[in-house]
């Protein structure tokens, strides 16, 4: 069997690109929660599902190592797991409603529970408490256990390698405890392929993987528990960190009046990565995951003592890292302000200001650094007016007289009421860089095509391309670059009946190919994320801008518009 599945996964690896073009479901980097550089396949869960299906039928009809007979229980397990996988796949494609997904998980959990006693937790034994009979509460308790694990597992799936490392941990424990069960071995092989592809930035696990694997592994753990292969202490310690993380995140979101099911960047792996860096942060994060079981295996401590020690260490880790990150950010800001005070002025050249979101309540749609308060934005515009700085249109930006072009990236809905109405009243020109994919997303966070049409009918409102799908252009094949730039330009021109000859490159990710293709398609100017004023001799298709951030006080803003922050052109990815 080992040879069969090694060969099968090798074939899945070879067919990865061709196979995925047929499925064509991707995770796009459209918000702060999805900071990856390009559209990513969600192939990880598909690998696990296909391996499970192959094992199921081979074992049922030939090997008889786990699924020994063609029973009702096996059929229900197959149907339920497949339905949850399909639900996850549809969620990857269409972003299903959280209530809809919850009901499906509960429904298929009930099906499994009533299909066999092996999927039903009727009693538990806890140290110092003894045996607890659940009686009439047993079905609800079993559903609650599975539902909690599914959601806590899903909390881990937000950073490269994090879910793969947790999979290795939980599968390794199960493989050992179950005396080298062949189904667990198949999943270890599947996870090795996924880990390799994820490490090479080729695929994500996807919601199809998170929901399918957590649902299936949750019920397999219950099965191993009822067959006395696993014990309560093993299960609690394996799942302790993800469940504690789930509780912390839900509580902080509820306290902040947020939907507990809507993601943010307050996860353990986000905090760890922000401090230690991308890969080291994930390793440190997973050391915390392994810690409870390691304490038990090495020291054989009391369950409740291990939980207490873990909670203390976990809490200190979160609190200390957040404080250190805040101190780092304050130091960076002070250092940047000091450098800016010493840097020379530039009151000769024109400049473009970059804004993103203007809203009075911070959200997790984009980085908080790009979310300006409405009054803060108005104060900045009034400052420019009081300084008699001319507001430029995109067409006269390159004329000799000094001026400022106001630009907005991404087309957030919040800017209509909080910024654009103010600019329209003042008759100040501005340009909106938008992505057709976001205009068509039906998202409450992005302006719609209808709203954009109303804006372009006003005087001094201009529209530019931000690519079609908001992905890093320099990492694409030339054919795809052409598609992103051309399709976006054509779509906006056809739908809005305006000329679109300016582009803002997503993430500032460009190379010579991107600039050449942009020129050939007909763009006359293009903006990157490089920090500088617009000077004579600069390539019009690779123009710098001045990033405006939340927290820019009046002094910082004044220094930015007189060029004293232009030293940052040497550190284009630097953020305060």
C-alpha cells in the first residue's frame, strides 16, 4: 500500500498545474487578511481528499485494514466527509455564509453520531474528577467537540506552513498511538506533498482542506477514543493550543463588537511572525502547540497542572510579543521622524499622495496604517489648500508648475462618504485606481460598478487601472501580465465610457517586462509604491508617490509634502 500511495502522490505532483487549471479556484490577495503576493491555488485539501477516496475503496475491496466491511457506518462516513469537502470547495469559490456552514457541519455530525456508537462520546474520564457520564447531553457534547475542533483548526490555517506543521504533529501522534494505522500513514504522505508545495509557494490548504480534514480527523479521534487507542489526556493536550486560541480570538472579537467568525490578524501565528519573521515565527508558534503534550510525555505531569502552565506561558507570550512589537514600531517611527528632520527639502517638484481607506472605525479589510480618520484626511487637504499648493489632474501632472495629485488605491467604499464628497465639494481633482474583480465582487467593502459610474460623471474625477485581480504582476508569465493590464483597461473603458491611460501597480511589484507591456497596451503613466517626488527624467510608467498613513500628525504630513521624507525612496518597502 505504501508504494501505491507514494506513486499516486507523485502523479498528483506531476499533474498539479494541468489538474488545477480545470478546477480554477484560487485564493486572491484582496485584503489585509490575505497578504500573499499572487492568486494561489487551494490544492492542499484536494490532495487529502483524493488520497482518502482512493484509500477508502482500495481498503474496502482489497486490503481490509481499516474499512473492513461495506457497512452503513463506512458509507455515512464517506458521504459526510465528501459533503464537508464539497462545502469547503464551494466556500473557497463563493465564500459561503458562516451560518450555512455551521448548519452543514452540525447536520453531518449528527448523521455520523447516529450511524454508529464509535462516533458517539458517552462519557469522559478526567484526572481529579473521575468518570463523567454525559447521558442525554452526549450527542450535544459530541457535536460541540467536533464543531470546536473544526473552528479551532481553521484558526491555524492563515500562514504558510502553519497548518502543515500542525498536521504533521497530530498525524505523528495518531500514527504512533494507533500502532501505525495505514490511513494515518496515507495522510502523512498527503501532508508531505502539501508541505512541499506550500513551502515552494505553490498552493494553500484552502477551506476545502481545513473543513474536510478537521471534520474527518475529529471523528477519527472519537473513533480511536472509543476503541481505547487514545485517551482523554492525549486528545486534550493535542488540541489545547488551537482551542485556547479559538477562545481568545472569539472573546477579543466579541469584546470589540466584531463578528467572532470574521477573521483578523490577531492570531498567534500573525503575532509570532510580526516579531520573529515569517518562517521562524511559524516554528516558534508550533513549539507552543507541541508544548502541552511534550510536558506530559517528558514529565508525566497532572493534566490540570499542564493546562495551567500552558495558559500562563501562552498569555505571557502574547502579551510580551505585542508589547515588544509596539516598542519596535514606536522606535521606528521616532527614528524616521529624526531622519526626516535632518533630510533636505524639495519645494520644486510635484508629488502624488497615496490614500487607501478613509473611515472612522478601524477594520481588518486593509492594514490599519492605511485607514485614515475622516477628520484627519480633511485636515490634510485643508493644509494643502492653506499652503496654496495646486491640485493637479493626471493630464497636467508633468507640467513645470509644482502641484499635488490625490490618488486612491483599491476603491474602498468608505472613501465615497468620508473623502470623495469633501473633495467634490472643494472641486479638487483626484484619481481612483480600481480593480474590476473588486468592483464585481458584490462586497460591502468595495465600491460597486454603479457607484463608480456615478462618480466618473462628476467633474475632476478620474479612473485608473489597478490591474484586474490585484496581484503581483512581476511574478506572472508575460501572457498573464498582458491579460491583467489589458483586461482591466478594456473593462473600465467599456463600462465607464472614459479613457483609462494610468495604472497603479499592485504592491508596486514591477519589472522591465511589466513596464514594457504597460506601454504597449497604451498606458501613458504608471505609479509604483516607491517613495519620492516626481522629477524630470523619471520614467512616466514608473512614477513614485508619497504614502500617507494613519498617525501622520500635522508635522509629519507637512514634512512629507515638502520632501523631507523622500529619503524613504532608498527603503521602498519600509513602513512605520
